[in-house]
C-alpha cells in the first residue's frame, strides 16, 4: 500500500463523484432547457396575440449602432412611430438581417399591439420565428444534457463499483496536467496514472497543488475493476465490513 495521499476517511457518495466528474454541467443544461422551454411557450403565446390583434405602422429609422464584445456582436436600431397621436421612440435589439436591411432616415413597417404600442414586431411572424428558434435550441440543450448525464453517471457508477467489487492495487503517477482557461492556469487539473498491467487512467479534477505534493513517479492506491482503475482519493476508502458473527463466550 502506498503512503496516504488524500484526506478522505469515508467512502465518497455517488452524487459527490457524479458532480466531481462533471455532472453539474448536466444540471445547468437542464435548468437552461427549462428556461428556454418557458421562454419559447411565452413567445408562442405572444405570436398568437400579434397575429390576432397586431396593427401595422410605418416607423422612421432614427439611429443604428453595433456593440461588439470578444464573444458576441449585438445590433441596435432606434425607431420612432406614432400611434393615436403619441410618438413612441426607443432602441430595439434586432437581428443582423433587419439591421442591414434598414437605413437611417428611411422607414420600415412594424407591427404593434393596440393594448401596448411600445411592444412591436420588426416584421410579421418575428415572435413565431423566435419561439421556433428557442424550441430548437432547447431540444439541442436537452440532448446535450442527456448525453452529459449518461457520460458522468456512467463514470460515477464505474467508480462506486470499482470501490465496492474491485481489488486494491497501486499505480504509478506518470503525469500531472493543469487545466488552462484562455491560456492561463486555473489551479485545477488531474493526474495520469497507470497500473502495472493496465491502460493509462485519469483522476477526477482537483487542486494541482495537491497533485504536485504527491508528485510524478509516486505510487498511489487504486481500486481496479476490469480495465478501469480509480484513485482512492476520488472514490474514498472502501467501507469497513462489520463482523456479524456473534462472539463465542
């Protein structure tokens, strides 16, 4: 048995291993899926109202601007239109197609709601298109969440089964890798290790400082089941078996 390289004294729960293996991504994806679904239903409802009650008016294009960031580009158009003697002027977040189709000083038809003239569609069916897009994105997000759930759940199952039914062995640490974000070190990473007769394996992500204390070339305790090995620091130690045989007095 190798010297202790972790502070775990109890078996790690399946959920703890699941989240450490990246299960939180599936949870966040599921929450985004729910949010997109709710937004899509709202947009479909709004589209029905526009189809039923929407009125068309000519709006003057007052201004245009583009806001660029490192990750995205946003397009804005300021429109002014009159309804029942009241002029409505506001800046709208629009798509690139609408932005390039209009010119400052020109005009474009928009559809508004008589109950709330400040709410407009920049072209007929805009809300319907938005709802459909959200629906497709939600579907893709759902598939991604299911795929991630399957991958991380499978890893968590493998770890628990190796601890429960596998055999104890030692493995040699061959490499310590620190993850980077936009070229900068994150302080988190993983170890690559290998048993004497098995393929290379990776630990779950953890603090690189802990891994560096263990060091490349060190031996670590692992649980092996089939071709898969799990570091005891990721799974926690195997629970002690209680002796149920009564003592003879």
